[in-house]
C-alpha cells in the first residue's frame, strides 16, 4: 500500500472502532475490569482493539497495541515500520462519561511517526497528520473540513486567545507539572490553564487552541504516537524532556520519558 492507502485504512479503522466504543458507551454495562497495573479495561477497549486489528492486518505491517503489548523487543527491533495503537485512549474519561476519549492509530517508520489518526467518537471529529500531506481536522458527521492545522492555512480569527494557554491532563496533574506552569508564568505573565483527557491535549496544541502541553507523569508509546504525528505535521514539536530531542518510538522500554508539546 502507498501512503494515502495506509492513511485511509487507519482512518476507516478509527471511525469503525469509534462506533464499537459508542455502542458500549451508550449501554448500561461497560464490563469494567482492572489490568495488572490497576488501570481500568472495558468491553469497549477490547471491541475497538479487535476492530482495528481487522483493518490493519490488511497492510501486512505489524501492530503494537495497548491491548496486545506482548511482542518481545528482539522481534520488534527488526521492523522498520510498525503500527502503534491505543484502541481507547482515556478509559477513565470513558467511564466518567465526559466524552474526552479517543481512538489513536499511528504508523511509525524508523522510530518516527509518519501517519497519525486521532478520532473523537462522541463529537465524530477526526484529526490526522501525514508526512508531506500536513495535518487536518474533519467533522465526520458533516463530512466537512474544519481546519488545516498548518499555521499558513489556519482560518482567520477562530483561534484567537488573549492568554498563553497550557493544556494539562485532567487525571494526572502532578507537582512537577504545576512547577512548570509556575515557571511559565514568570515568562508569560497570566496564563490560561485548560484540563483535558486523552490525546485531545495534543490536538489542541496542533490546532493552536493551546500553546503548550507539558506531561510530567507516566505515559506509554501508544498514548502519544498518533497525537505526535498530528502535531509534527502541523509544525509542532514533541520534545523528550530527558534527551532534549524529538520523541522516538518502538523502543525497548515502551514507557515514555516526560515530554513537552509546543
């Protein structure tokens, strides 16, 4: 498959997985279990996982998913391309029924995102970014391009904001994050703080409704790879706070270092 075919496959997978998620979201039984790390797992996570696999297996590119993350590194390290998937990013937000959860699908090439799709099932909004194509935001229900995220193509005035805006995790606002915010106040003066769940934070920086997203709490590769692509191809950077370089993927340790998106 060429790049556009891979992108379309990822978009179709994300949208169909979103419908599976909503079928559970609108039901009375989430089927909640706890994984080994005590994080929640629902029927929606598993349904979305199987749905996405059924689409991506057609590409003959290996898949690393949160709900199937048992591939040994000696095997993964031989692959120059790999799909990294979070079938339901923001399970806690899903359980709270606040709508702030996403489907994340990223294609990694030589440890760097080259395609990323972030789908918000509740609003039927999709963000995608791809190498040489840029990043975009679409309304699925209206079949309408909402925004091309490259700075040169932003629609006038709709993203105006009077204050420097930092978006932070709704569930993981750590002391280190608060210290970062306090430091930024010394630079920018009064700051607007927005709390969001899942990959919505990265999408906000990509589209310009937020200036910065600091993450000084644990995340895994599948939490951020798709959002990284959307940010990357809109001209933003996901900076590994330890290495001071752009975040890379398909590492031996799938736990990310702290990072800042700006």
